């Protein structure tokens, strides 16, 4: 693609994003679709390199774009589940090149998931840390694993209650380097109807978006990437893509 055509494409995308951001009705319909699809376990349907990855494909594309631009030295994620997200991050770092690493933190890494992750071709880039993401010993180990690696990118996707996420933000935000991202997953919980999560401790009135808002009210280091959210329309992370703008 010639330079003129690339510039034309860039300007077209900028116009698309302005229109998408202004289209409240399309955003509402996108949210309605997410709520309906979520009832049918939509985000559980996908795999990445053989491992279940419980994410919206749109968010995976967003993470790919961010990682390509940031070239992280380490990606830290709280919440492991089946390990598909960790494998995704590791595969992106593999494509980028270098010695980028992934650290996955979970209070309970089930033995069959650990075995599958550690046997995966991407395992050489992945370190698993078992323990509560807000426990001091766990955080100390994560800091040690991230030491000397730059840039640092952090993804929070474990317990989705307001209190837990706010504590994670307080503990892990200092690790994120300027120009990189702190991504808080499942802020979309606030946008679901009452009673949408009957068997979970989180819900419309107790969710990660509340934590993000409280955290941002006391921090100047991060801003919400509204352009990225407008681009996606369908995302588990509304107001949750936080760009680090200060050292």
C-alpha cells in the first residue's frame, strides 16, 4: 500500500471512529446484543492455539493491536482459568520477537489446566503464580518476575467485585509503564440487567467499573482510551482500557 493510500485509510478510520462514538443508538444495540449473547455463553465458545480463551474476539483483536504497538517486555494477567488468554499473549510476544514474558496469577490453578499450559508450545514464555492476586507474597513475586522488563502491561480479569478490583488496581497499576496499558476486564457487568449474575458475588451494583471510576478519581497516571472502545462496540471492557500517560 502506497503512503498516500495509507494516509487515506487512516483518515477514513478516524472518521469512522468519530461517527461510531457519536452513534448512541448503535452502542445501545451493541450492548443489547452482548446481554442476549452472554446468556448463551458466547464468550466461552472460542479457543486460541488449542486452549479455551474466555474473551470476546473483539477484545483479543484490541489486545493484539496494543501489544504490537507497545512491544511489552512482560504481560501480567490476573485470572488464569483454562490459560487461553496467557497463550494468546505469549503467541503475540512470539510474533513480535525478543524475550517478552507472560505472568499469569490465579488463586486456584487447577492441575489439568496447569498441565495443559505447561505442555503448550508457548509455555516457555509463561510463568504461573498461584495465590490471591491481592496477597502481599503474590504481588511481591509478580514484581520480582517483572523486574527489569519494560514495557509492562497489566490485565485484570480475576474476581470482579468492586473491592477486589480496586485493590488490584492499587497494587498493580504502579507496575505499568508510561505508554502502556492497564486493562480491566468485565467492566461491562455494570451495563447488564439486575440479576444477570445470580450465582456470582458481583453484579450491576458491585462491579469492576465502579472500581475503575474510583481509582481514576485519585490518579492522574491513567486515562480511558475512549477511541479504542468506540472502535470495538462489542467489548467486555467499557471504560476499562486505561492508557498510562505519566511515569
